[in-house]
C-alpha cells in the first residue's frame, strides 16, 4: 500500500508532465502566433503548480507583458529568465496569491516546480528564438521582393528611355544638319 506522500508526489509529477505536453502542443498548434501561444502557456502553467487555485503566471518579452488576471496580487514569486545562449528575451514569473491562514501551511515552490519552470523557460526561449528567426526571414523576403520590383521598374524605365532616345536622336541629328546647311527661314530655324 502506497503512502499519502508518494501518491501526492506522483500526482504532482503527472501535473508537470501534462503541463509540458500541453505547452508543446500549444507551440505546435500556434506555430507563429506569439500572443496566442503565450496566452495558452499562461493558462497552462498555474495548473501544474502545487496549489493551482492560488497560482498566477506572467511572461515578459521586452516591453510586452502577458499576465494572468490575479498576478498583480501575488506575494510569493519565482522568476526565471528566458535565455538562449547569452541573449535574454525576457522572463517568466510564477506566483501565489495570498490565501487564508490555515488553508495552506506553506506557500513555497517545490524543487520540482522550480525545475519545471526552468524547463518551460528554456522551451519558451527556443520558441521565441524560432519565431524571431521566422519574422526576420519574412522581413528579408519582403525586402527581396521590393528590390526585385525596383529592379524591374529600373529595367522598364531604361527600355522606355532607349525607345524614346532613338527617334529623338535622329530628329536632333537631322535638325543640326538642316541648321548647318544654312539658308533656312527664321520660322524653320
């Protein structure tokens, strides 16, 4: 017969695995839609915590902040940076709102929860890096298309200029010959 502590630990690990799976699934489904992916991640994270009814989450990316509704009331916080190599994209925070005394004896994070948040931060960082690479690729493609259009307009303009310069050159040449030949009336000149 298992003791209560083992059952509790097992349930906590199952919640963490479900969290990781749900975040992976959200990343797959929302391939390039960062705000929707982050919103889904925020709704998933609190459920993996030891006290999900009191847990809140926040993700900050540069100037953008995404929070669950009660995050501002959190007193106990765990903050993990979103890093890829040495580049910092932002940070993720998990917190617990204050609760009535006696309901929860200790509002702290389990070592496993800390590991989970670090894993989630690593996955988020990779997703953000991938999304930024895709955005940069899209911008470069747009610049290339713009350059190609400008090159086409340049070629078209050169062709038109050549087509116009050819007859104008002949007209100018004949006008100069007539002028040099002399004996031209003033109106013709």
